[in-house]
């Protein structure tokens, strides 16, 4: 008696994590495909350029699945500059566009992935709420660097204590130079370093943005409530929605083609690229999850809204932002919530008897 064919094993792929895969960056294309009106060899420059462009379009299609629901924050190991990304990996043009020129050697010529390390990530349920938070964070960072508060670029006793050299002779010269300059503006190079250091202010900005959004959600921002629209505005909105629908259909077709190419191997495995509760880090309702590389960095903010839950990022040596830390068999635990109240651990019977 012939046995029934086995149903393929289905595996769900996280759309935020596959953007760095070679099969996505360089999608498989048949040799001698028709490119620019001619049949091209896979070693030709036209074939490689076409494959690269197809990889860019495929990455955009994959990122569109969760676009706006996640904000990934990186900081520079040397200068403490902070950049925000809607993708788990850093993109060169997006990073360089966020860096403000403060003088010589303040904006790198290229993106060095070994200098940018994961800082924290924020996860939302509503994409529009996440995009709004992303725009506010970019605006706050730019405003602070272009119009900084005076105390941020003023010489203070604390700044002198941090900058004073350890060598006695150098420390003596340093004290003589800055003896009567407390309250003065810093020199240009020191002012640039102070403005570039956004590591602490970025955390405070995130807490402030989430507090601002609590009022916006209460007023109906997340439900996309709008006032009266003129007939011309309604027509433009209809046309924009048609373009968005056509773009969404083309991106869905690209993702479906990727799923078919991954599932066409000898193993009976069916791959799906979609967002599911198993691979998403968002919490139900209007709660927001923040995952930290170092949980104590959350204390840079004076207070956090009640709807915020804090967790921990997994340890990774890669430049790509990792997922939640598997702290136990239950997966990513919530280590703190609200105004950063740390979770109380349960004492073991041996500890109680001590």
C-alpha cells in the first residue's frame, strides 16, 4: 500500500532579519536572461548590475512588510553619535544623511560597520505610530545639534574634571589655561565633540517621544482621524492610494517569488516571509517594547511612560541588530516596565534559609 506523500514542513522567516542574506541581496537569476534587450551571461557587468538592482528592490519589498513598526538605534563607539534606522541593518546613505557637519573629521567619508554597534530597538504595533516616533527622534536630534542649549557647550567644573590630564605637569598647564574660563564657550573641537555625543540625550528623546505619542493616540492620531478635505485633496488621496496599492502588489509578488525560490530546494520545506506573533517583538494594545544592549542605559531618561516595557537584546558580534535575549525557556522576558521598575526575582529555598 503506497504511503501518502508527506506534507512539506513550513518555516516562517522574520522579514527584518533576512535583508542581509546573500539570496536577498543577490537574488538568483537564470543565466542568459534577457537584460537590456539582450541575452546576458552571468559573468557580464550588465547581468551583475541587474542582479544588484533586483536585490535592492527585493530588500525594499521585504522591509515593506514591517516598515515603521520597528526603530533600530545604533551608536558610534568612538564619538557616541547616534543614528536611527527602520531596518535591522545600517544603510550607508541613511546613516551619513543623519550626521551633522561640526567641523573637520566629524562626518566620516564612508560607513564603517565595525564602529557602529547596536544601542537599543523600539517595537510598535501600529506602523504609523512608529513612523511618527522616527520622525520626532530625527527632528529632536537635528534641532539639538543645530541650536544646542548653552549649558551643553559651556565649560563647567564637571567638564574640566573629566578633561584634566593625569600627568601632573600636563594637569598643571591645563589648570592654568582654564583657571578663569568656567562659563565660557568651549573651543570649536571640544564643542563639536559635545554636540556629537548624543548617547544620553537619545534615550531621553525616546522617553519624551513616547510620552508625546500617548496624548496623540488619545486624540485619535493612531486611528488616522483627519479633518475636512477639499475635493482636490480627496482626488489626490485616491490617486496616492492607487499608487500605493500597485506598489504593494508588485512588492508582494517579489516576496512570493523569493519564497518559491527558497522552497524549490531538495528538502521538503516551505518557506514563508511574513510577520507573525512568533517573530515580532511588539506587545498587544498600545504597549511599546524597548530592547536594550545594556539595560542600565534606560536610566538616562528621567521617566518612562506607563505603556513602555523594557527587555534585553541578545549578545551578538555581528554589526546587525540582534533579536531579544533568550533569558529563559519562555523567551524574551520583560525585565522592567513603566517608570523602569525592575522585575523582582523569586528567591530560591536555599536563599531563604540563609
